[in-house]
C-alpha cells in the first residue's frame, strides 16, 4: 500500500519558528524557548527519518536554540547601561530577527496579493482624442477675447445710420443660425477661403451680423472651418477645414 506523506515547505528556519509561534499562540516577546526548541528539533528529526536533506541554516538555528535554552538555565546576566543595571535576555537577538522576518514576510504577502489583483486588470489602450480639443486652439495665438473685440469693432462699423442717431425703427427679422451656417459653407465651396467682412457686406442688420458670427463660432466648434487673423482687430479669414 502506498503512503502519501505531505511535508510543508518552509522558506527557512525563521519561517518555521514563526509557524510554531503562531500555532502555539505564543507571545513573540516572551518565547518559551524550551517548547519551541523541542518542536523545532522534532521537525528536523522527521525530515531526517524521511531521508530528506536538512539545510545547514536549519541545523544552525537548532544549535542557536539549544544555546539560548542552556543560557536560560544560568543566572540572569546583568549589565550596566547609562548608569542603570539592565538584565540581559538571551532571547533578545532571536526576537529581533523574528520581528524583522515577520515584517518582510507581511510586505511580501501584500505585494503578492497586489500582483494577483492587478494581473486580472486590463487597461484600455490610449485613444486619439485630438478631435475633442478646444476648437479655439485652431485660432493659434489669437485669443477669444481678441475675437470678441474684433466682432465689437465690426458691429460698430455696421451700426444703424438713420441720420438721427436718437431715433430709429426696430424691425423684427427672422433669421436662423442654420441658414447662416449653410450660407458660410456654400461660400467656402465656391472658394478656398472667404473674409468675414465679405459675408456681412450686404447686411446692415445687427441681428444678421450677430447670427453670422454665432454661426461662425458653431462651425469652428464643430471643426468644420479654420479661422485666422493677420493682426489684432483685423478681418477674420475663414477657410474650409481639410
């Protein structure tokens, strides 16, 4: 009959010691060195009976535990530090090494957990978002405030002139932004570029001029046209994009 023997693999003698401390619910700062040493030696004997090679670091730790065990049987050694007598605990160095190993082991476990989580995470590849840039970036060094000042100048030049600036008749005029946008795009079909002043040359109505300007901004936002300006407050040059 086959006998299956399961042997837990320890990463080193400190790993085995921590396992024994956790299993026996031992205070790491007050290790019962006799109990831990006996259990540590028991594991080594089991490995030897199974013809398993015992690593030299496990043998060295067993020797260290036996040394600490023997020193625990001797009278407590007292040393003077800064004028005060302090008892020397033979387990102090072992406790320090165990605490350091435990800390590094916890960090390693956290890193493994993070690796397991992020190995199942898939990132969306970067996309070309150039079509979503600010449409006014197409104005190069021209600022929106300069554009608005230019438009104010246009309105000033095309304001109502009835002879008597104190009185004029307000007429309701129906005009849509769609009509203005269509007019601009149709003009660009006939020519590669057009000046804004040419578009509104025949219109002396403030409402029409404003409608054409708003249509210009909308076409610019939709990235259908390019708008440039030679100098500040100069005429706007409209070009078909692409």
